[in-house]
C-alpha cells in the first residue's frame, strides 16, 4: 500500500512580514504623533536625559576632575544619608508637611467640585470657577508676597485683630508653630480650584438618569451625592491619591524656600531645601544627587504599593 505524501501547510503571502508596515501605520497616525511629539520630547529631554547624571551619586564628584576623573565611592553617599543627624529632622518635616497636605489639601478640590456640581445657574457656576482657578496661575513668589503682606507683624491681619479685638501682634512668619499650617493653607488657596477640573470632568460623565431614579425613590441631595456622585468619581480619587503618594517626599521647593527664615528653619527645612543647601551652597553635588535618587526610589515604592492596594480593593489603579 502506497503511503500518501504529507502535505506541508503553505503559509499565506499575507502572513509574510511587511517591511513598510510600520511606516504605513506611522503615516496613517501622523497627526496624532505630531500632537504627542512635544510631550514626548519634554519627557525625553527634561526627565529621562538628566537620569544620566545619577552616576554622580556613586562617585566623589569634583568639578575640576569631571565625572570621568572623579573617584568611584559606591554607596558611601547613601550611607551618609542615614548617618547625618540632620537628615532625620529634615525627613520628619518633609513627611509631616506632605501628609498634612494629603489630609487637608487633597479633599478640598473634591468638596469644591461637589459644590460646583450642585449649582443650577451656569453663569454663577462659571464665575465661581474662574475665581477659584485664578490663584493657580500666580507664581509662588507672588503668593508668598501676598502672604507676607497679610501676616507680617504690622500686616493686615494683625492690624485688624488689634483694632477689633485688642489682641497683641502675633509673629505668624517667625513662629515655628505657624509654619506648617500656613504652608498647607497656601497650597489649598492656590491649587484647590485647579484640582477641581479633573473631578468636574469626571462628574460630567455621570448618567443623569441615575439622579432621576434616585429622586423617584425619595433620595435627597445628600443621598444622591453619597450613593451616585462619590462612587462615580471614586476611581479618579484613587488614581490621583496614588500619584500624590509618589511625590510624598517632594514638598515643593519654591514655596518652602521662600517661607524659610532663621526662626523657622528647624520646622520648615525639608528635603528639597536640604539638597539645595548641600548641593548648591556647600558644593556637595554627589551627596545631593544621592538624596535625590533616594527620594525618587521611595516615591516609586509608594506608588507601586498604593497601586497594589488599589487593585486588591477592586479599583483600576494607575497601571
């Protein structure tokens, strides 16, 4: 009995790799690529390219010897971070200010967005939005200048309290106890309105029929907010909270630096200003680079951990 030859499957010509397929897709999406190109270049130039300078954290950098001529010291500068007695106080100040901002400044845009969403007059709503957005476009130099005018010894606040209540002048700017509350209030005033944009965009996607059904069931305004509005923006809140945790060691250099003075240095000196004093004023570039790398590593770990917890609780997370 003759055996039939086994026929080998013939691959279709359409399955062959096409060298110009990638170029066709690029040409097809050329306008989308052009739109995203500035953002891509920004991250490549200002975010990824400077990472080459992290090599300085592992050498004893000297401007006269250069990066290649400076001796390799390994993890010596990272050991200095934990051996420096000042770093514990600076780290405590940084964490305290960051968690105060998360606890008090982070919920404010959510509450503001909920209140704006309840307004029925569109004209009044737009006026309020414009007013609360405006401080975001002011630089920290202007914000701190306004704060100094209001809170200095002979400023507006002290003059009003002396005239109305007969109180003594309060040194708001030099008393260390007032430093952290003032910093948090400044962040709320400057950024709360801008933060509402994301939450208002999320609220715009809520189905109006859900509110109509809730009204038919007898739910009042607070019940509608609790059972419809807040669950609709819960994933947005979680994502923004995860991203905020990634910058928990970044308290904002400009704001803190402009608020510091010899009287509140012990309370207000954070990692950003500490790196500035070490790296720029004392020319300890390698140690300042090591501290910056330490900040980035801690932020990455917090983002990964917070994203893991968010997924365990059924949320989408960042990735």
